[in-house]
């Protein structure tokens, strides 16, 4: 790191020291000098060991940690876990600080910002009209999901928000000595409150708890920051082209959600839960609008004595139930009072709730959110027409955008179910209607023929006079609830139905049949009211995805339905399960190839492709920086439209802080623009690159499958050397860790699979097989193998992104710590057969990665991440050591509740320290 970089990080180091000191003071004041001295001794030895590889420090560290009482263990875990959270806050604040300093200095826009992207587009000859055409058809949607690795309680997040605000206050304001002292005191109170706030949940989360947690990010970030992003983008375009001063972009970016609609493997998501979820979402939207409109009314105090207003505005004011003589000459306030009354009536009609502030009188409710938007537009146009354009650029501007983005439903809610469930339900419905039909015995061709006939018929299949299984009743109820919700809250409330484990055309048509039963598919009109989205997950399914879609589009009945969906078809690609199935490298390569094949099929059928990327937060599940990931898509894969999952464990990190959240939203928009409009700038991968990737993937697949699925005893090794058993019992999600009641890796959800490997610091799903693959490739190409891979790294964004993400994972791994977890395996011979293989592959992978990238050490080209690791990992290692000790006690029969709680606390702390790898 240069001196200049060191100067830039000075404020970060000060924040970390300040927060660490306050945490230390809190521990001393709450638990005494003995507890403080113990934690400080552990901290210093850990730093010595990490910094100097001091073996004496390691021996002393392990000796200290292994002899702690259960109470002492809990104190150590809590101290280092909370410190990880505090370091995260300091780093987030530092990113904001550096970004602001960059802007204040008037420096050139940074890559990944919308300013950088707009400049790049104009500099490459793109016209304003081309940009406007892009936005007219664009769709960017981050989709929040709830998964069993979100370990952070909302109460902890609330405490962190206070600390963040106080750190930000120190940055933005030149504090007097008195103000600085008050800020320091407030920080101390906030850290104390955090220390005294329970980190773990006492009971397992329900689905509605997950919904509520997800909705909190709308309060923190989305409701305000997404409208701000639109305003900033519009102003940026206007600065480039003055003719766009009053231009308003289409609402191309919206949030999405699975929380409360994802039924795959979650029996707790039912029709009543879906209805409550949608009501909770709508409530959040209405409360925000009511509060904003009430405040707006206090601000637009213009009187007709002083300003002119439009006829439409006068008519709107005259319809208001507000007859106060004090506002008789204030038409904007009267109009807003009328809007508030109508919105309050809508709130009561849809949700049975009353606003906190009563309306001025009775008014007719709005039928649709578009009517509310139209009334706000009247206010906007009147101000514009009468010389008050400046007034439109504040609260009114953001409110108008919010209504268009969030509607009455806040976020489009996707439904998801496994194809096996659809298959069973359809089989039961068909056999109940005609006992001679044994649907499950039919082959694929026969199923398609039967299903096409059924979805082309207006005759309902389900009968109110027949009794169906609980599963069938539940599925039918879900789709009927969705149809009702679309009528109640707006068509966009439930726009998508996703089919997990899609492996054939019949899977798509089975869902179509169920939608017809709920009135969401109309055979006579050839109209489909929701998108039917296949999710291709395993390696084999990815390889078959293009042929499946090709055959589907060749069916006239389905092709006709696409006409009602703007001739667009969404396809979801599964990163997590394909990784668990085939390993990191093969998963990435098969995803890339599937996209290339799908692009060709869709072009041939003249259907617009929209890809939905099921990326997890960790690299082992498709995670990594979103900007690079989107730009690394093959040319033609984005086409202005992209959806991607934001999964439980990274939602807090990406969107808990409003400014960080807005930055992440901006990155998604910028990357989508660049991938769509500048994709031609990177030359297509050379044939030898594609050939090399095919070879590498084959070798990596073989190595990964041999270890995970073909090594006798590996399943036992995994369950004993990781915290998977304890994760399965942790109250961190409503969904079971496995799809079935078994310990088979095939049945385990990919999310806890990756999470468990991260906890023991191996991160195996993010790299295993690459070293063996490269070694085999070098042996087959001794003359030019290294040069070819180096050229791929230099010239092909897909390959460089793969290696960059792998490098991040390897830098966060620790084979020494992983060896301690391996010692948890009871069978010495099993451990001796497996861990040395993993250790050797780990060393080989690092070696070949450095040779390809030309770096002497990991993260040489990523000083920010290297700095982060230096800051946090000395405080992370003690948590791993303590976790191993507690796992040994627990598995040997120690029933002390403090041991079990300590394990769960350590899981939380390690996850916080690893961030997007954990």
C-alpha cells in the first residue's frame, strides 16, 4: 500500500480504533477488568499470529481459548462478533466517505457509477435517442429472498443504524468540541445498547417474520433511495442534453420479492400467508404515501392571490372534502387534502385500516395506483405551467416516482414451487376428472399432448364437488389467492410464477394448466396474466435448457400466449444448485454456455429473452461483485432486461445503509446499460478460449464429483467437520435446511452447504477443482497452456471475473483453521483420506491462480479487499478456534445451554466477519 493510500485509510483506522475502544470500555464497565484483560490478551495474540505468523502466539492463543469456562467463552465470542459488526459499519462508512470526497474533488466519475456509464455511451457515439429507447424497454429488478443464512436480527440492525448515523455525523459536520464530545457519548451509548441487545433469536422465524424483516429495507433504503436514483439519472441526462430538462424516465427499475411467495421446500408458505404478505407490503406503501402527502400539503402553501394555477388543479381542489376557510385560497393544499382523503379511503377499503392522521372528510377511494399518480401529475403540471418548476423537484418529484415504482403493492411478489409438486397436483386433477388417465405413467410426448389440449380448453378441470388432497387444495388456493391479489392491489402485485427443477416442456405446461384453473390463463383470448418462468438448476438441466425452450416455443398454443406477454419470456438460471452439483468452475461455464444457446433459440423464434439470475451472496452460489458479473455475461444475454436475486445473507450488507444501498442499485442500472449497449466493445472469445474452458470444466467437474459424490465417507466427513448440524438447528430461517429428512448432500439445500464450508474457512464450493483442472490442462498443453490461460485472463471478462471471485474466496480461506475443523471427524482414517486431498488442492489452486494472473500474492490487484482482510481477520480467527472447542464439547454430550448458544453466537460472528463469503 502506498503512502497516499495509507492517508486515505486514516479515517477508517480511526473509526475502527474508536469503535474498538468503545466496545472495550463497554466490556470493562459491564464485566470487569478480568473479562477485558482476557479479551485483550486473545486479541493481541491473534494479531501477532496473523501479522507475524508467530507460532508461540498461536500456541498461547489456542491454550487460552481451550481452557475458557463457558461464561468466559460466551464473553469472548460476543466481543469478537460485535467487533466484526462494528468493523463492517466502519468500512461501509469509509466507502461513503471516499465516494463523497471523490465527488467533492470533481474527479472523473468512477467505474460502476451512472455518470461513468453515461459518459462512456456518449463518448462511443450513442445518441440521446438510443439511450431513451433503452430505458423505454429496460427492466432491472433486484429480487429480495429469504434464505436460512440471514443470521442478523432486526434489533441488531437498528442499533447499527444509530452507530452509522453518528459516524456519518462526524464526517459531514465540522463539530465543535462540545458537539464532538456529545457525539462520542452518543456512540458509547449506542455501542452499549448493541452489547446489551440479544444477538440470537429465541424462536425460529416464521414466514411473516421474514416478510417483516424484508420490509424494513424499504423503510431504510428503497422507498426513498430508488426515487432519488431516478432523479439523479434524469438530471445527469439533462446535463448532457438540455432538451431533456423536463423528461421523466419510464420506471425501468423496480424491486421484487420472493419472501412470502416462495413455496419450494417451505411448507409454511400457504394461501393465507400469501394474502397476509401482500397486505403487509401494501400497508408499508400506503403508510409511506400518506405520510409524504400529508407533509407535502404543509409545504405547498401557495395562494391564488400570488400565483396562477391550472384549470385541472382548480378542479382537483374543488373536489376536495376540505372546506376549511383557512385554505380557501390555497388550491394546492386543497387538492392535496383531497388526494389524502381518497388515499385514506383506499387504505381503509383494501386493508381495513385507518390512517394515523384522519382525512378532512369522506372521498371516493382510488381504483388503481395509476389514478393516484394522475392526481399528483396534475399538481406537477400546474406548477410547471406557472413558473414554479423548482418546487416540483423536491418531495413531489420523489413521491410521484415512488407511486409509479411501488404502486399499491410495494414490490412484485414472485411465486415459486417445485416441478414435482406441480406434477403430482396435475396428475390428481386429471385422474379425478377421468380415472382412466394415469398421468404419471405417460412419457414426455404424451404429457405435452394432453396438457396442450387442456390449456386450450376453457373447461375447468377442478370440480367443487370433488375432494382433493391437502397438497392439491393448497396449490389451487395459492393461485386463486394470486388472482384475487392482482385484482385488489394491481396487476403487478403477483407477476411471476417460477418452476424449480424444470427439466422438460411438460413442467411449463403443468403450471399453465394450474394457472388456467385460477383464471390466470384465458384460453379463448390466448391471454396469460403472469409470466411462467422455468428455473434450470443442475448441470444437466442447464445443458438441456435451450432444447426445452426451443420445443416449448414450437407449440402454437404456448406461442400464442407469449403474444399477451409482449413476446417476452423469462428464464431463471440456478447458480447455487448447479455449483453443488458440478462445482464452481463447471457451474459458471455451463451457465455461460446455456445463455449462449438460449440467445440463439430466442432469436430464432423472435422472442425477447429476459434472464433471471439466481445468484447467492457467496461466491460458491454465484455471488461476487454484481457489476463485474453483469458485464461478464455473453453478448446478447442482457438485452436491457435482467433480474437477479439478492439473497438473505447479503441484503443487510448491501441495503441496510441507505447510501450504500443506493450505490448498489446504481451499480445494477449502470452495469445493465453497459452490458446492453456496449457489449460489442469486447471481442467475442477466441475459439481457443472456448476450447480451453471446455477442457478445464471437464477436468474440474471430474475432480469435484470425485471428492464430493464418489469418495466413500465424504458425506460423514462434511457433517462432522462443519457446523451443518448446528446450522440446521439455528433459528435463522423458516425453511428447513434439507429438502428431505436425510443427510444426503443431494438433498441438502445449496445455501447451508456453502454456508457451512464458509464457517470452517475452507470455502470449498468457491474453488475446489480448479487447481486440478489447470494442472491437467498444462500437462495436455505443455508448450502454450500457461500463455493461453493468461491471455484468457487478460482478454476475456468472463474468465477474469471467475478468477477474481475465486481469488477473493481463497484469500478469505484459512487452511490452518480448516485443519482444526477436520480434527472434529471421529474416524482418523476418513480424515486422513480426505483432508490432505483438500489441502493439496487448495495449495495447488492458489499456485496456478497466481501463475495465471501474474501476481506474487493473492489480492495484489485488489488493495481494498486486502485491507479489509487485514482489519478484520485477526478478530475472526478467535471465533473459529472457540467454535471448534464448543463443537467438541457439544458433540461429546455437554448439555450446558451456554455451549449451544455459544456455537450459534460464533456462527453469527463468523458470518459477519466474512460478509459476502459467509
